[in-house]
C-alpha cells in the first residue's frame, strides 16, 4: 500500500522519494505552541517543539534501513533527555526511544525486530497539532502483513497522544498472546527503578513488582535525571478493545499492551489472540505524559482526565 498525503508539512516515502515543505517558525516561541520541522535538514526526522523548546524527534523509516520508526530523543520541559541513547546499549537493543511494535503478528516477532516496520508516508496536521504516519509491517522476506496508520497528537502539557489503527489490507492478521508490546518507552538509566525510579498506578499499587502485568487507567514512573525529579506516565483508553496491561520493569522498560492476557497473568488467564479479518481495522489509543516532579506534583491524574476529555469525540 502506498499513500501520499498533502498538508502544511509533508513527507512521502513513495519509491524512496522525500518531499519536504516547512512554513517556518515565526511564532514558535509562543508559550504552549506546538510546532514541527525538519531536524537540521535531515529528511528522515521530524522535530517536535513545544513553546519553542525541543520536545521530541520522530525518526521515519522510509527506506527500511532501520527495524522500525521511533521517537527519540524525548525531553522534559527544561530540555532534560529522558530516553536512553541508541549507542552501545547494555541490554535489549530493540528498545529504542518511544515506539509501536509487538511480537507474534502472524507469528512474526516485530518487537524483537525480526520483522521490519517501514514508513510509507507522513503528514503534519497543523490544526490538530499532530503528525500522521503510515507504516507497513513486513516479514523479513519482504511480505506485507499489516498496515499501521498512527496519528500522534502533541498537547501543550507535553502529552503524546497515539491513535493507532491496524488495517488488514494484505489478508487476515492474528495478534498472538505476548507480553512484548505494544506502545513502549525505554528510559535513561538514572530514571529506572534500579536507581532512583518510583512507580505508582491509578489504583495505588506501587513498584514494578505490584504494577507489572496489571490493568490500570495509568501508570507513572518518576525519578531523578541530572538532579531533577521528572516522570513519564502511560495512559490507557477505556474504549480500547480490552483493558491493557503494563510491562513495567526495574531496568527501564515501560510499555503497555492489550495482547498478553496469558503472558501477563503468568498463565492464570487463558490466551486471547486477536484476529483481524481481511479489510478490517483495529484501533488502540494510548498516551505518554512527560512531567516535572512526582506523581502528585506532576498532576498525573489531572493530565489523564484532560487527555480523556480531548479524545472523547475523536473519530
């Protein structure tokens, strides 16, 4: 499948060609203003700023040279980088910034990067403060398995809202039972629970031991980065297919997925694979909220309510 979209700022990965148009940043410094642009003229990155300050970069994978597209670095309001660097990771090199992938899609392990997720097109939607991307999920032999159309909306409070749609354009798709997915974040080492990190969910459970594998409206992970207390919370949406569970670990992985009923319950629940019929669409909504301070001072519960309000009527 190939799409070409046009808007304020367009990147189209059609036949390897990239088209870029940037309208400038005359009012970028306005507080709360969200803007998008190229990263120093590099055609495969979209820079995202909030209030004139760098927030994140979305790295496209238009030629399939990477295993998947991902967002990195991710920054707090004062510019502190919250994502682990790509270079020389000590473990799990497939944990790259903020990403969407999952294992066991028609038995292909995309989370472990045994399949390729290739960008087909990307478009900035200025009125919505959003970036819309289309990615094709392929097996290593190059066969298309499923298409992903994701809209990433950026809120002025540094919330990334992901509206993920899987479209079965290439035949039926089975999402197997696995803990490896779906919306992930790999944090800088100092933030993880093994060092300074603290973990709490919306139901009052604390620590990775209590919060791992549990469904909850949100989970917050905060700690020290360069002597600053900062945090990242993941939000689940009540209108998703089913309640998602959190793969939150003391070594720095933090993700949320609806696909691991048996895996997350350690066999107490039966596996519930999801079969997407040919031509059908499967939708999931999640968000990542970057905040200063701990869960209370960062107003995580309020940010979650704000996000739900903004998505209440989204089609």
